[in-house]
């Protein structure tokens, strides 16, 4: 009984976190803050930002 309650609460917490993440992604998409590209594009952008950070 107690285990069922705890499992249900954990599932609900996970659902709430997922809903929050989905809302954030939708908001970013609506604001055009989302970029699309390949893995290579992503890695190149990471390299660029690291170079800028370290001078």
C-alpha cells in the first residue's frame, strides 16, 4: 500500500517534470530560440563557444 503511494507520487513528479520541459521547449520554439542542425554542426558550435570562453 505505502509502496504503491510512493510509486504513484514518483510517477506524478516525473510527469510534472516532463510537462514543464515540454512547455519550455514550446516556449523556446515560439520565440525562435531553437536551432536545427547535424551533430557536426552542434559540435562545431560547442568548439566555437569554448574557444570564445578561453580566449
